[in-house]
């Protein structure tokens, strides 16, 4: 990993309302090791993270706990 982190796209179903996007952003930002969360294309979020501190599965679990269907694209 370089110091900017690893970038991954996570697909998220159900991002229909602005409040949903904010909840997804907040949940991912709270995962230890997440460095940045950006809106991707429709139904996606781009996340930069420190792969020494967290995994993609941890981020997906955080979204699933909110009731979103999430997975790797």
C-alpha cells in the first residue's frame, strides 16, 4: 500500500435518497482505516483505505448493518 491508501469501488443497492448517501458515507467513514469516501457512479461508492487496518469485507459489513445490499463490483 502506498500512503494514499488502496482504492476500491463498493456497489450499494438502495441509494435512492440523499439521506441514504449520507448514512453510507458516515458508516464507511467510521470504519477504522478508511481514509476517504467519495461518490462513485450510480449505486457505487469509492473508498480509499489503509489495508493494514481494515478490509473490504469490514466495510461491506458496516453497510449491511444499515440494511443496504453491498458488495464488490
